C-alpha cells in the first residue's frame, strides 16, 4: 500500500488526497497506517499490493525491478464476494496489474468501470459492460501529489466512479 510510509488525508494545495474521501472513509483528517487499514477493512474493503516484492531505488515507479506479483487471483478465489478492484494510485498501478495479470484479464471474469482511464488501460482485453458475476475494474485518479494537474473537482468525479456513495445527495 502506498500509504505504509504514513497516511495523511488532508486537503493540500498541491492536489493530493481528495478531502471528501478522508471524511467518507476515515472520518478524520489524519490517521496512522494501522488505523487506516482497520477502518478500511471494517468498511468492507480488502487491501493488497499488486507486487508481493520488488526492488526499487528511489521513489519512481520506473525504478522498480525484480517484480514478483502478489497472488491476487488466488486471493480473489478465496473471497468470491469481491465485486470491484479499484486502483487507488492511478493508471500506473493499473498498468502494473495489466502487465502481470494479462492472461487472467482475458478470461472474461472482469468488466470495466465507465471512465476513460479504466478503458485506456484495460479496454484492449476487457470488454466494457455489465455482468452480475464479473469483477469491475476501476482506475481512479492518483492521490499522489505528482498528480497535481487535476483539480479537486476532477479527482472527486474520478473517485465517485468507483465509490458512488461519495456522490453528494441532492
């Protein structure tokens, strides 16, 4: 999980974490890693890394080497009630998932969320549409400060695609 080094869910001028997510999921602006995991799992979320292990010098994704994918297909088989996989760190994590699980993606067990980033990453292998038994893939805007080109409103709309409960009630 990208927030193992410290998870701060506060509004930042650099376009970081979407504040409404913090309020919705954590009910607080700053939580420890352990508290974030507890609150997310208590709310019905399963959390895992795409890579079980790797070597990386520095913080750039391009520096990742010796990748060993996590056993996500096996995890999903043990937890058949999972209906959605959200890539909360944006397109790069989805691309990594695609790279390591291409054959699984082509088996017809997935469907796509209705957003451009999800279609851009997975559209070549996974057909968009609804299926009661399919697991939905959803690529969300990255919470990284490096994704500062998106406004708060743009990030919120992207997150609402995966978390409809974030939508404001009229």
